[in-house]
C-alpha cells in the first residue's frame, strides 16, 4: 500500500474506521438475528455453526450459479434451516436451549467443512462494493470507505426491526412470547410457533452474515474463516440490551476492535499479533462482566430467556 | 367491543360431567345451572373440583363424559378458542398479563384479529373511550409491572370486558386484594350483573363473599356438586356442613394454650433492607421481634415484600441493610448457625423452594442432617444408616411414598409438605419461619399442619408466620403485624385485631410512619 | 416464592391435591421404581445413539456411499484391530478428562464449556513447569509438570465460576470466551517467548525434558494417561455418591434455592466444582504434552475440549459413565483416518456423526419420565 508508512497513525485510525464498516457486517446480521430469537425467549448459541454453514453455502452457491446474490440467498436459506432445526428440538419438552445451541454449533461446523471440502477455492463470484471514498485521492481513504451494500442493507434492517418490534402485530406477539409464555398461552397463541418463526428468521440473518465472510471479506472459504463471531454476537446482543438499533452501534464497535490487529500491522506493529486477535473476546468478556449482576436480571432482558434468569 | 344492553348475557348449564386424571376422579357427575344475568358462587375447599369444572367449561380440559349447554344449546367445547368465541371468559388467580408491556398492549393482545401494523394513536383513543364507560379505570400507558396487585386484578377483568365476554368466571379473584378492594371489585361485578350486562361465576372458599355478593350458590365436594340454591335460602352453617362433610372441626382453628405469657425475645430483626428482583427496594426498614412460645403473624397482600423478607431470613436473598440477631448474636444464615440456633423453615410450594425434585425422599429428609453423625462419619455418607433413619421418620409422620428411594416429586402435594414437616419439625426447633405453609393443600392436610404449628408454639418455639391468608393469620397468631410496601406499618395483639382495620393498613402508602396499637 | 410459571392454563403437580386423596398410594413394583431412572437413562442414550447412526447412514448414502460399508469401517477403525483399539484408547484418554470439565460443574448446576481453553493452558504450563524443574529427578519432574498443568486449568475455569457466582456472568458464554482467549494467549507464547526456534516446521514450545515424558503401558502403544483418567473418574464417582461433599453438590445442582435454605456454602461449592473440572482438563493438556507430543504446539488444539462436552452429555454428567462413553466417542474419532482413506471422506465426517449424536441425545431428554407418567398423581 503506497503511502501507508507515511500516513502512520492516521492510517491506523482510517484502517479502524474501514474495518468497523467492513468487519461489523457479519456481527450486525448475526446480532440482529439473535435479537429476534432472544426477544421470543430462546437463546441460540449455535450461531457460529450457522454462520459457517452460511459462509459455505454462499460460496458454493456463488460458485455454482456465478451470481454472488444468489449465493447470499442460498446462505440465508441454509441458515434458516439450521434455525428451524434449533427451534424444532427446543420445542420438545424438557430440552435445554443452551445445550442444543452448543450441539448445533459443533454439528454446524462439522457439516460446513464436510460439505464444503469440494468447494475450497481461492475465490468465488464476489459481492460488489460501493466506492464511497471515490472523492479522495488517498488510496487508504478509498479503501477504508469501500462499503458493501450488505452493510447498508443491515443498517436499514436494524432501523426497520426497531420500528417493527414496537408497532406491528408480529412484533407484539414476539415480545409477548419472550416476556411471558403463560400469558401467550392463556391468550391462545402458540408460543412454540412464534419462537420457531423467530429462530428461523434469526438463522436466515446469521446465514447471510456468513455469506458476507466468504463473498466479500475476507472473501474466501477455508478452515479459519470464522473465529467466534457467532458467539460474540450473543454478548453483543446483551450489550445492546436487545435493541436492534443499539446492535448497529455495538457491531461497529466490535468491528473496529477486530480491525485493531491488522490495522496495527500496517504501521509495522507485528509482534503481539495473537494478542490483538484476542481483543474482541476480551472486550466481550469485559462488557459481559460490566452488564451482569447477581442482584437483578440483565437490564432489558426478555423475562423468558434462560441466560438472564 | 361494546355490549348491547338489550341482549341477555349467556346462561350455561353443565350436566353429568365426569373427569378423571390418572387414578383420581376430579369430577363425578357434576351438574349445575348458571342462570343468565346472575352472580353464582361456586363454593368448595381446595381439591373439591371447582377449578376442574370451570376449566372443562372453558375448554382447557375435555370432560370424559357429560354435556355443556350454552343458552340452552348443546355445545362441544374442545379448546379455549371455542369457549371464547361463545363469549365465555375466565379471570385466573395467577395473572396472565405480560408485566413488561403496557396496559394498552396487554388489552389489545387479547384480540383475535390484530391489524398487521398497529396504529397506536387510534388504539389509545378507542381504549380511552372504552375505559370511560367502566367503573375501574387504569392508565393505558402504564407498564403492568408498575401496577399493584389490585390494579392487575382489575385489568384482568377489564380485559375480559374489552374482549366482549359476557359470561365471566372469576377464580378466587380476591386472594390478592385487601378486604376493602375485594368489596369494591365484587361490588362492581354485582352492579354489572344487576344491570343485565354479565353472568358471573365466582369461585371462592370465603363464606363472607358468597353471602354478601352472590345470588346463587353451589357447593362442591369430592368432584360432586352437592347442592345449588339461592343464597337467601341458606346459611353459612348449612354451607359449611356441606363443604366439610359435617366435620366442621376441620375448618376450625387448632387449640392453643392462650393463657401462657410469651418468653424472651429469641430473634430480632432491625431495619432490614433488601432489593427485589428488578432492582427496586422490596423490604424497607423492616423491624420486628420474635418471642419464644409466641406466633407473630405478618399479614399483607401478596407483592409487598413478604416473599423477599422470608428469602432473606432463609438465606436465599442478601440483605442490603439492617441486622438479624438470633439469641442475642448476629445471624449470618450459615449452616452451622442454623444447626446451633435451631432455625427451621416451611414454605409454600416446597418442590420449588426447599426440596430437590430429582433426589429421593430419603435424601430430602436428610437435608439438615446428612453431614452430622450418625449419618455422616468424617465426611463419608453412610447410606445404610441414612436409609434406616429415613424409614423411621417416614413411619412416624405417615408419609405415603412407595419407597424411601422414590423421587420426591412422585409424591402428592400433601405428602411432600409432610416430608418437609418431618424434616423441619422433628429436630430441636427453636425458631420456626413459615410462609403460606398451607397454600394449595386440602383442608385436612392444612389442619394437620396448623396443629403442628400450634403444638410447636406451645412447646416454646418462636414462630414467624408470613401469610397472605387473613383468616389463617387471625386463627393462628398471638400478635399480628401488617407489611405494606416493604415496611412493617402496623402491629397489634390478636385480641384487638379487626379485619377491616388490618385491611386498610395493608394498602397504606409506604412513606407513612409505622403505628402500634 | 410462588412459581412464576403458575400457569393459568395448567396448575399441575406442585399443589397436587386432587379431589379424594387416596389414603395410600402404593406402587406395584416398589423395587423396580428405584431402578427405573438409571435404566431409563441408559435406554434413552442407547436409543439416541441408534437414531444418530441411522441418520448418519442416510447422510452418507446421499453422498453416494454405502452406509453399511461405512458402519463397518467405523467399527473396524475404532475397535476392529489391535491398532485401531490402541488408536481409540489414545483418543479417549484426553476426552475422559475434558468431559469432567463439563460434568463436574454440571453437578452444581453450571453449564461450562471451557475445556478446550483449560486444556491448552494446562499443556502450556506443563511445559513451563517442566522447564523450570529441568534438573529434578524424573518422577518429581513429571509430577510437577502434571500438577502445574492441572492447577493452571483449574484456575482458568475457576475464573468463570467466580464470575458467575460473584458477578452473575453467564458461565457458558464466559467459559467459551475464555477458550478463545486461552488459545490466543497460547499461540502468542509459542510463537515467541517460549518458542523453540530450532523447529522450523511449525511453531512449537521448548521441549519437555525426555526424562519427564510419560511412557506407554507395557505391551500396548497407549500411554499411562488413560489409566490416570480412569482412576480420576472412579475417585470422583465415589466422591459424588458417598461423601457429604458430593451430597452437597448434588443438592446445589438439583435446586439452588433448597441449597440456600440448607445453608450450604454455595460459592465454595461452585468454585470447587470448577477447580476440579478445570483441573481435569488442564491435566489432559499436560498429559498430551508429556505423553504424546513432547512440546506444546498447535497439535494440542484439535477439539478435545469440545468432544468432551458431548461425552459429558451422553454420559448424563456421571463420572463413571464417562469412561465407556469416551471409549465409544474416541472410537468414532479414531476411525476418521480409515474413512478418509477408504471412502475419500473429509475428516470433518466424524465431527458430523458426533454432532448428530449430540443433537439426538438432547432431543431424547424429551422422552425422559414418560414411563412414570401413568403412575404419577395429577
């Protein structure tokens, strides 16, 4: 990258901003999906597996059809299937949703690598980027402001979900299932149906988030593609206190934190690479410790959620 | 949503309903007619079948045999949706409201057909109009969690009226209300009935309510409807005879030696503070003393901090201020102190609060003793000794279990409570803490427990009885305290207690200074 | 204290007094009732396993391979020859210990999935300790390295337990985060500060002195770590079932509120369970280093921790049952190589089967207790 050494710390800041805009997208989609699931009263810890399945399916779909957007749709469908599986098992009596999440996490990772083996290739049809930084002469700025349309879709989705949860029938039913399953049943609503729908939608979004990883950034399909984004999204949702709009800001924050390591590398800070890669996890843990308390439930948590009781 | 005053509210008749659960016959050829536009009380003790009957009508259960007629036409009610479509509604003991949503959201959620996008402005306007026509009024924008128990009960009723249901079943509606609130709510219901707008079925076990508000009454016992008559044509004694099968002693208070003076103070609670589950202060500066050989009953409406107070005393909740002293020394609720000071506890819903469902009866019995000789030997658990010890207790307290090794949740409710009783009262008890110990039990089991409590008191045990049942408080106590808003707002001797005065104290504002009488 | 799910629709069991309470509720098989639960657990787990195998067969068939041939390869690769049995035992040995990292906290009501992190931290510390006492006699050195690894793993998981008890942090998420943090820390250290630069093939730590290595059981190519694991399981089983400490843990795991009422020292029990579980996982890491690799490298991060979670659930958190289950699951892992060679299946195949088993076991919980419903009172 020409001129990077000359830019120095300004370059680091730019890289972080660029990283935030870029890397936040999978966090955004997964956390929005998880907000829907958790608002209905379930926790889906299997999103990491769903994410990978989405990444693999998206890559495979794009390779087979030549269109990245069809790949995204395929990824969403695969994610929805996993969400449906999670919901179907959790609908059975006496099944612990956290344990099911762990099982699907492991299953999803295994399945993704099993089915994805034949597709391992350097690139598939990639998602386009919007060059919002075209006004600048500096390549660093241009690079940082290249935004994927998926990010914009995600941001719009965050706003739409925030409005929808308070003002639509589905939103009302969703909240009811997550706050009081008894009240829902007494009103004759099927709590399981609402939760199944929410978890499936959540899976769809997580799948799309995965497609972003394989079709945009980093833009390939291999073993080390995801590194806990699915899990960190759970903590992100808690940090955002179950508000879709706050998820948007939190995702940007996490994206920036993830970009710290690579950003520092551009100014020659190469030692401690692994420690920087631990930054997002550490941040997540710190945020979790900060938001939790023994005296009362997490603020804003849906009452039926098992992790907050 | 508005009810036409010209149309008569529904009448309902059930004929020869049978319902069996496993080996228990919950309903046996139950027949009763609820006339249109009348308030009809369904009287019976816990387990008599009142709830089952009503749930069959509402479609939550399907009766094995029998017919249900609505307005003279036979109907098959297979699910709650069908009963609702017929205009039948039920208000439960436990609230079916979503506490983190507003009053308005809760009301419109009950509607069968909601628009895809909700226009809140027009909804609020319509709700406002609806409220204006009602006797109780609530702020539609308020969060249900901020309402008092009485307001929540009113909201439940409003919800049924809003949804256009004109046959209302009220299942023990006054259990969470003060005597004044209860009178207000039942009075309002009676007014609506008199205006020809509703038919009301009132499920209760309180004679007072029956005689004062109901026009018709049916008595149930053992799954049968023994009698249906007009309240004007009968008396409390006659009804009681039927309810308890002539064994009126069962409903009476246990004999206690009232001549003894209480002993020294054994436990002192001073300015105790504790946080509730949602971050608000649940117990505020609670102060009281427990004397040996005396029962102090803390009365109050559910949700005023009693649960949290007992949790603090039992070790299930941390206090944020104040002190607890037992036998003059600070009490930290550790196991050793419990054993040293002889502190024991009996709560409602034992399977939830002080038993381990997945363990055996034997293990649950040993909860207080498993780490002491002879059962334990230097950290080693001697199972054979444990079993023999458990078998002795099971025999002594007549606990009906298939084997000491059976899981405790295979026992009936009464037997679970007997297990806890055996565990808590068979040792050297010096301080006994009770919370709604007879909740949900039939009269015979409840009488047994009350007799044990009275006997413990006569033996010199200091007893704290926290109860939401005012009748129980008036029966068993030596001294009565009222808890409201987390504070002890009133104290008096049992002899001077007046039901309505106690009720007024139960709803006093939390800022008022406590009184003593 | 009233049940929050005192549902308006169905108030069963808890208050339980139905009409006409019979005087004595006798069961026709008093003895049989006592044994229903463990028997039921066994049948359910076996059933889940069978269903998972069938589903796997379908999955394999869809991929164009003969399921029966695959089943026989699974058997052969796991238990068919002496070589495969040795492979299975070698695979089983760490997962016996990592399963304890989930099973022990589960007994006090915590769901901890941090075995992977505890294992790598344990392996790393074993190297550090071994290097520190390099001049000691063999037995002392080995023991010190093992204890060092166990202690490191114990403290790592105890951190999650402490966060849960004193700060209310969800232990599942915390332990999972600690996994990633541990791996990052591990990678950082073996790439730099504790790296053995003479090894150019991959990043590796300083080697453990040869004298401290753990050898094989005579006559078999299986190291002693297996025996250590089995012994620890037996000891823990006895602890849980026959000591007052074990009883306290069972009460806490069964109903926290009852444990509070009984005045049990909950914080101490939680930390103890986490120390023991984490210690087992850390020990697994130390054993892998001392017995198998001789140094800490990325070969330590192969998913033993996650497989351990499956074993714990399949064994229903019972230390004694963990041993046979670990052998079974180890057999599946060990047959991966054969499947790859014979059917050209990727090595994620065994992970798919294990994932299916896990899912089926969890779904089978829904059937637990069905048999007793008829005899239960409403």
